[in-house]
C-alpha cells in the first residue's frame, strides 16, 4: 500500500515538472499550424527562380503550378509558399517546352504528388525534355492537351479559361508546327473572388495581336508580363486591352538577354500599372479578396485596388 502511494506521489511530481514542457510543445504546435495554414484568400505567387517562369496559384489547399523555372531551385520556393504538410499539387501547367519553363518541373514531379499535367501538345528537344516526359509518366499524372475555349474550375472560387493556343483545327496545327515555341505558349485567364489575372507564358507579339483581334476579354487586375519583359512582347495595343493595376516580371538578376526592356516597363507605368520584378523584389505574392487585390514583396504591401468595372 505504501509502495503504491509512493508511486502516485512520484507520478504527481513528474507531471508537475513536465507540464511546462508539454505546454510549450502545444504552443509550438499551434504556432506552426497557424503559420502553415493556406491563406484564406486566393493567391498567386510569382516565384523567384532566376531567369525563367514559375507561378503558384493557391485556393485553400488546392495548388496549381504554372511552369517550374530552369532548375530545382523551385523546390525551395514552393516550400516557402505552400503549407509544410501539403505535398500535393493538383494541377501542373507547362506553357511551352523551353527549359527555363520545364526543367524545374522534373524536380517537382519527383518531390510532390502531381495529379494532372496540362500542355499544349508541343514537344521539346533533347534529353532533358525526355526526362520531363518520363517524370510525368512515372508520376502517373493525368496528361491533358489544352487550347482556346477550354475552361475549368480550380478550387472553390476560381475559374480558368485557356485563351491560347487556338482550339483544334488548321490554325492550331500550324501554330504547333512553328519553329518558335513561344508561339504556342499557353495563355490563361483567371477569374476569382475580387479580381482577374492574365498569365501569358512567353507569348509573342503575334500571339498578342491574335488575342486582341479575337475580341476575347483580356481585362485583368494583374498581368504576368510575357517573355520576362522582352522588348518583343507586351505591345501597347495588347496592354491597352488588359490595363492591369499590377504587373509582375519573372526575370533573373543580370541576365544576358537584357530583360526586362525599359520600354516595356515604361508602357506598363504609362497605363498606371504598379510593376514588380523578381530580380529586384524577390518572390511576388498577389492576394485576391472580396475587397480587391493586394500585392506584397518581401512582406511589404502595396495599396489594395478595387476590382475593375467591366
């Protein structure tokens, strides 16, 4: 009886000594959970992956990765932008088969569970692109070809429309056969709570002219500037149709192409757009809420902008 009593006292002493540690562990768990929860709003992250493109769209726990940059550096960016316990990417989009857009996707397919891959049915050359195609097959992701007229619901609040390349037919066949792979870049329009975005890949001036001539709705609050701010894209007639409040340029520090071109930045600013660039600002986050959109770079927020009037 005395032995049982002594064991009970020892247990009480142990509990009294250990409760601060237990409380600390609970507090840390709460902090980690809150910090890793997805934003309650829809977000676009233009990731800082050097000279290339990688864009993450999130609606709750649902993610879409559009391009993956030139190498595995995209993994670190995804780790910062996604909840640490979420290892699934519902949709992956390859806009076109240039290595600065697809090479990083190989590492993503190896690290994350990817459910669906969207492409424009344009094959790349060389062993590295073969490795991308093999990674998609090994992952078991559903592979789908997309074109103008396709649309799909993403998450609970977001709708995507494919604006380019053309739908199946003679024009699409011609576009996909061109030497310039940028001509086949997938262009996406995103409509969600509080605003719209236009994501352009490496669309060429010819693509921009075709989109303007088509009469499709190009107006958007946020624009991912085509082709890293190349002087050959972002033509004024196209930008006048989009009239973005904010624009982001995915570009590498000191790149050999001279991206972004000063005239592209001048055109955007002349239309009243706030311009962000990953070589200077790092990763750029665009947050969509019922009040409009808000853009942040390195934790610094720009003023919210109300949704445009159609």
